[in-house]
C-alpha cells in the first residue's frame, strides 16, 4: 500500500511544484522516498514468485527520479506528481517487456508490455507476429486477459493508418502489425492503493500480462 503521508506529500506537491517548496520540505521528501522504496519492496515480494524473470530486480531498478525532464516541455514544473514503479523482465535491456504501476490522483493505472520500442525492436516484434500471430491472438483472447484488460492499447497515436511497409494489408494479423507499441492497461481506483492487501491484489492483475510479456521477450531475443 501507499501510505497516507506519501499520498499527502504528492497532493501538496501538486499545489507547490517549485524548488523552494521542495527544499523547505526536504524531511518530508526523505520520508516519502523511504515509503516509496518500501512500497516497491512489497510489490517485488509479491511478483517475484509469480514471474521468475523478475528475480534479479532490486528496488533501485524499479524507481523513477522525481525530477522532470523539462528541456523540451512547455510545462516547466520541476517535479513529477505521480508515483511510478517499473518491473522489467530484463533490467539490462532498455525496452524489455515489463509491468508498470502508476499512482496519480484521478489517473491511476496499471500496464504492461513494451512502450515505444526502437525501430529495430519494433521490426523484431512485427516479424514474430507475422509468423506466430496465433500465439498472440490466444493471449489477448484469454478470458482473464479480456476480463481485466479487454485488448491491447489502441489509440490514434499508437495505430498506423496503413499497413507498415513491407506487409500485406490483408495479412491475418494486420491489426496487430499496425500497432507502434504493444501494451495493455487498466485504470485503478486511487482508493485501492491505500488498502493493506493492495500489493497482493495488484500482483494478481499484473501477472495476467505475463504471457504477453513472454511473447514480446521472445520476439526481442530471437536471433535474425
């Protein structure tokens, strides 16, 4: 669970997103970091027995810096006001498949998969789908997957209007091949993060994404 104190710190940061406030509340931030790390530790405790590929992960592999990269952003707020946790199936690979937990007031969710893979990685995933789309179809049509996530993420920014170059528009898996990211997500009520058994409940939801992650991992690790 995420402590009330950690949630209140983020709520106060939303209203005071500046370096002066952060410096004046350094003790609170230090306490927040301890809570954040404890929260990650509890998630790893639940997830590692369910997905053995996560065994090498330490808390430091799953954290995000609170500082925002504002170099190319119109929003110059210096700090993130959400709490994110990333559990990667391969901590040494930049775009390895994984699980993500996002706490943000009014916009909390869980997700998994590969987001915005590099061009060569996207090519590898599409090649795997081209020849083994039956495997992916079986995963997304699984009753548990459909109940929790419905389908792979599809929106205007994630779907090509036409078939990718080199692919037949009539390919049986063309709707999968047109995707630019391979993820699935589910909105989560903020209140769930305060429940004592949160990590157990969330682990049961996340592990449903393991077959999808395993398929993507296979695609990215298959030699040409």
